[in-house]
C-alpha cells in the first residue's frame, strides 16, 4: 500500500509539471482569439479596408514562391547526395545544411550590400571594366528579392528531412525502376518524388512557417506583411488591440497552411515489406556528370553560405576596431545568457512532456504533445502580442504585492527577462521536443518496465535507466533550441527589457540605419556560433544508432 502511494506521488509530480507547461503554452495563444472578439480597435476598420488586402497578397506570393523554389532545390539536392557519389560528397552532405546558420535578415542585408551601387560587383564593373549598369538589374529590395533570400537560406529544411527519408528507403525501389529502363530524371519524378511526398511537404511546411514568422527580411526589403503590420500598429499607431486582431488573422493563415500540409501529405504511406531494408548505394559518377553534380552542390552552398560569410568577414576587417568594445562584449554575454537559459528550460520541459506522454496514454498526454507543436507554428510577433497581454494582466493583478515589497515598476514581469525567456520557450519548445520524443521512441519502454519490475519507481527509472540512453537526443534538442534562439529577431525586438540588446538586435539596428558594414561583427559571431552548433549536432546525429 505504501509503495502504491509512493509511486502515485511520483506520477502525480510528472502530471503536475506537464499541466503547468501546457498552461504556459496555451494561455498566451488563447488570449489572442478571446481578445480578437472582445476588444475594440480604433484603426481596425481602416486596416481592413486599405492595408489588409496588400498584406494578404504579399504573404500569399511569398509563401507560394518560396515554397516552390525550396522544394525544387531541397529535393534535388537530397536526391543527388543520396543517390550519387562524386567529389566532396561527404562535405556537401552536411555543408548544405550550413545556410541555416545564416539568419535570413543577415543574408538579406549582406546580399543587398554586395549588389548595390557601392557593392563589390558594381564597383568592380565600374573601376575595372568601365561598365555602368542599370540599377534595376541589381535591386533585390522587393518581393522577388525576398523570395530569393528565403529560398537560399531556408531550403535546408526540405533538404535535411528529404535526405533523411531517402536514406531509410529500400534500394529495391530505385533498382527496380532502373531495371525497367527508367532514366535518372524519370526515376526522380516518377519514383522518388511520390514516395517522399510526405517528407517534402513536411520540410516545405517548416519553410512556410519561417516565412510567416520573419520580420527582418520583409522590413528591410520594404515588403508589407503581417509581421511588419503588427509592429507598425502596436508601436507606430500605439494600438495594441489592432495588433491583436492582425495576429489572430495571421494565426488563421497559419492554420490554413497546416491543414493544407495534412491534405498534401495525403493518406498514402510507403513502407518496406521486409524487416531490414537494404539502403540505397550511391552510384559513382565520372567525368562530366561528376563535375555537374559537384558544380550544382557548390553553387548552392556558395550562394547560401560561402559568399555572404566571405562578405561579412571582409566588412569585419574594415569595422571591427570601431565596434569591438566592452559594450559589445556585453551583447555577446546577453545573447549567450538568454540562448543557453532558454535552451536548457526547453530541454527540461521537453523531457518532462515526452516522458509523461509515453508513460500515459490519456487526453492530457495527447494535449501536451500537440501543444508543444503549437508554438513553433505561430509567428514570433503573434506570440509576443499574446504573451504581452497575459503578462500585463498578471502585473496588474500583482500591483498591490509590488507596492508592499517596494518594487518601483508596476510592470515588473512585462519588462523583465522572464517574459522574453517564456516567449522563447513557447516558440521553440517543439524543436527540443521532437528530438527527445524521437529518442524515447527509439529506446522504447522495455528498459523502463524491467526497472519497474526490479522495484524502481517512475522517477528512479527515468534518472538511472532512461536518461543515460537519451544523452544524444538531449544534446541534439538543446543545440537546435540554442541555434533558433540566438538567431531569433521578432520576439527579441518586442519583448527585450529596456537597454537589453543581443547580437541579433544589434545587427538589425545597424542594418536598419544603413550601417551595413558595422553590422558585420555581430552577424559573423551569430553565423559562426550557429555553424559550430550545427556541426556538433550533425556529429551527434551521425553517432546515434539507427
């Protein structure tokens, strides 16, 4: 009887922690919808009539254009890397992921600096060749230019997911198609694409969510979207209620995208008929074919990583003496502080929810696992609006307590790092959770059940049995969350405390003031830290048993 009560106590602790995390995630998002119907906005009618149609048009063109081009590039690269062997294939296998280390807003102003009148290309044409060019040919500060930037730096979402899927597929599918006389192009379009449709659509949906979340690129390129409109109505018009209504509208678009993803995935599933499928063996390419495969991979890698990084390094040498200072060291500390703290809490929460979900097949476990995905599907500007309304209401309720404790600020929580880190947790919990959930699925429940039979309780089984086997997924989840937070811009711009800047806000501030070269130091540090984390993540992933 005592043992039963003790086990029940441990189980209840996991349940209470899970409920608390679910409440933290859901309340800010639900507040958006409730306030949409209950609050009146002075400027909403004007926005509906004159601004909303342009927002819908631009957003639609951005997600359609970016979605199509990322699918084309990401899927073709995944197929080339999986099916063929050519020079430097081993490097490109992980090197093609590196564009994820470059935030799109940094890539945007870097490419504008390369292509504008004073950039390296036009300067070389004028000084070395005496050629004056039409400025329109090099102007990327428009909607097609934004699509180009998003495509070059977001295609790795499609590439990584599709390549991982193809690596686990049976070689017999491709070999049978070859025996039937299909050429490589026919195999790609008639076999590879249909089989990997779910993976391709899954990667493309992540790309579209990133596009909807973006603020830096569209603001710098002058493309009105919902993210820029939320900023303008909240801080320009000082109309939080109108920002809430725009946020709710954007959430509806996000849900439409997610429903479209489910529909495009379809009900078709492909699996092997044998327990062990023989993986695809890459075909060795020679001569022109090897050169073409290498050139294609190199051009994408160069455009998505090498060129912007080299330009940033060049600007770095021109400006680092002016920028490097104790104040800049504080920016690095601030960025690492919130990134490490946020990633640690995300990893902890992800472990709690994933362990609870596998141990309990209940409504709460399903709600917990689904709610983790909710935050990542909602743009940062929307989360900022939702969590701000909740924390402001909470500060109002705690105002008497603040007075009794001698706190000067009546908005203590709303102007502290607590709200910023909480927003990071809501936004990126899915990133850490997916990695850890996959780790739990891999080890199964057999070890836990065996330890329970030997007299251990739930918590003891977790720490002594499960946790040592989850080292790889936990490190992966932490690194992925860390990368996302250190690159994050919209949430940080809105929710950071007064006089609290990070590397991302510093780079964006310089770029917005047209001091592009001065933004290089902060940008290159973000890129190098993210690239190092991606490399470590890739090494951890490669060492994990399949």
